[in-house]
C-alpha cells in the first residue's frame, strides 16, 4: 500500500520482460469486430468492411516504489522500448507474450515517494501465445527456483547471530529448531524414509553451529522442504506432497515486544524463508499432479490461491512479493489451462434396477472402468443398483 494524494492505494505486482512494477488497477478492452464504415458518394447509404476480430488490450496504472524507483522506471522503459514481444506476468490474466503499445506516461509525486504512470500492452498473436503456454510448466519450475534463490539471499542478509549477545543466539537456535520441526511435521509423505529422518537429526544436533553460517542453514533447510520423495526412495502421491507444502506456507512464530531488534529481525527472516520455500514446493508439486476430475483440480486451485494470497498479504519485502506473485500467476495459469484436459463427472440415468457391469458397459462399451465407477459411487451392492442410487461417471467430452 502507498499514499497517493492523501489516499492509501493497494498495489499488486506484475512484470514485463522480467522487469517488475506495481499497479493498482488494470483494464481490459477488446472483443467484437473491427468495422470500417465508408460512406457511398452521392448516396445516403454506407458500406461496412469487417477487418477482423477486435484486438485485446490491457491497460495499467503503474507505480515504481522505493529509493531506487528511478532505476526501476528506467529498466521498465528500456524493456518497453525494445523491439519484439516479451513475457507479461499478470496476477489475474496469467502469463503471455505481449508488446507495449504507444508511449508510457509517467508522473512524479511531490515528495518523490514513488513514480506513477500508465501503460497499455497488446497480446502477441495466437501462435506466440501457444508457444508460451507449451512451456508453462517449465516456467513455473524456473520461477519456483527464483523464489528460493531470492528468499535465501534475503535470509542471509537479515539473519544475524555471529558476534551477537547470548540471548540473540539462544533465540536463533530456538526458532531454527521450530522451523526444522515444522518442515519435518508437514512432510508426512517422506517421514518413513530413514535417510530423511537422519538428515533432520543431523541438522538439529548441530543447529548452533549451522546457524552461525546462515548460507549453510538455508541450503540444508530448503533441501528438507523440497527434496523429492523419489530421491529418498519413497513412492508418494504428488497431491499429498502439495498439501503438505500448503500447510507449511502458514508457518508462523509468536511475535511479542522483543527487547532486541535483531531478535525480531531474525524471526521475520525465518518466517519468510519457511513460507517462501514452501510456496516454491507447492508450485513444483502442482505441475506434477494428475487430477481425477475437474472438481478436484478446482478445489486444489482454490487452496493454492488462498494460501498464496494469505502469504502475500503478510509479506513486507517488495522484491519477495513480486517474485512470489509471479510464481502464483504462473502456477495458477498452468492449472487453469490444464482443466480443459481433465475429465469431469456426469450423472447417468438408471431407469430401472440394474447391475454395475451392465451400467458401465452401456456407458463405455467395455468393462475396463468397472472398479473406478464402483469406487467413485461407493455402492454397497454392485449387483443391485436402484434408480435412486444414481451413477456418476467421468466424461472427457
């Protein structure tokens, strides 16, 4: 949130060609047909010429914040002035290739607290958009890695113990143990792997030495959160790993009036590290999930959206906010695009009492999915299904 002419404006993050910016409103225009109307000389009639579908346009009221607002503005102008399309990451519209149309209008606040302006983007043609969508899972993984990297750097800059008072070191040890315990508790799917348990034990037994080198602690902790079950030799459902990571995104530590500012800073750094690392794991697991129905995918979509929005609402660092929101946009777009390929449930009318084999064969022309239909409906007696029992099957059409 920033003050604009005495009014508090809530901004969200986006980026163009990798250059971040904030905006408070964004408008979409387009659709319909472009019609050129020409009058016929010496007549009261006219001719309409259809020149194609209306071009979509996205307009933003943008802001550049902070002491380096001027530098951010210059980077953005450079990206807009470059020829050719670039990736536009929008928290609502998703990720797609676009070009900057016309000029970028800018104005400066009296107190130089921010630079504001307006800009319009035009999506590239359908072929370019398809190319972006094809690699969206890869882009999501890439952005997950970027979030881990940025959160690691922020943690190392803020988390300080070396040369500090004993009370600061003791508190750092305590919150580090809590973070490791939270990671272990949430990763239920790999707790049965002996190697994972040993990794946790080694970190906790040497926690005081480990946190004296924040970079070492970050590497070990992020490995605990993101290490795949396959590496540990455990066969798990990716959806379970996703749910575990979602739980970890709500990690918190009790914040009271600390007698030393470094203790408060260390707590904030630890909470941010845990949440951002968990968010990256959520996105990476999401692109690996296979959903049995649209309803299931939509439930996961809602859970992911809610978790990211709650985390972002409690994120104070602008750079982390931007990177995390880009990851959210990419992950949710990947999921939305995949919904069209997921089968959905439909009800089958049963005019008279029948058995499951006859019903399944009548729907699919084979008996391959008998077990799936039986589990989906939870029938007590598959040999006697009444019309009132109903029948739900999956349909791809």
